[in-house]
C-alpha cells in the first residue's frame, strides 16, 4: 500500500484564507484512505487542532465528514455550512498569525536540521512552518528519491 508524504505546506491557504486547512484536508483524507505515511497523524494535536479550534469545528465531526472523501472545495463549503463556525476576517487573521508565528522547541528544531545535515547556527528561519517543510521534504526524499 502506498505511504504518501503530505507535501502541502501549513503556510498554504485555500479560498477561505485559512492557513494549514489544505494540509489538514490532505493529511486527514490520506489517513481516511489508508494512504498516509506512518510518520504523520491524520488529525494531530498541533496545527490540526489549532485550525479546527479556531474555526469552531469539532474534531470528530470533521473526521466523520472527511470519511466521505470530499474534495478540498467541498470541505470549504461544508465548513461554511457548519453551525457556529467562525470565519470572520479577524478570526482567520488571528489564526493565521498563530500558525505563522509558531516556533518549535529547540530539540525539535535541532532534530529536523540534523536530519538534513543543516547546521543549527541560527541561519535557518526557526518558524515551525518552514521547519516542517524541511521535515516533509526530507521524509519524501528518503522514501521516494534516495
């Protein structure tokens, strides 16, 4: 069975403007299809939970919808139709700032950089989005290219 590394960055937003939502959809969809790489949670407690909480979406309700195999536009339409969802520009801005501004703990940063042979000398952006991208690319490279 295929073990797919999710390569949509948390720094990407769809038409609603919500950072990380396309990645969450991809990971959760792959997990629901049994195709997500084993090093990734379908819906985890970091950015995934932050995004669902910011929107006011219950995790179990989200997972149940993802099990229906929606396209990304169908997911956004479903979100807009959810009672109590918070899609104000201010709320989305606040969420996007939280995603963009998150910094990993030192040990996580060191491990990601070390896996790629990059010196932890302060020359790499310490933001979690950029470090997570490096981590994804490394796992993809190791599985598909190396």
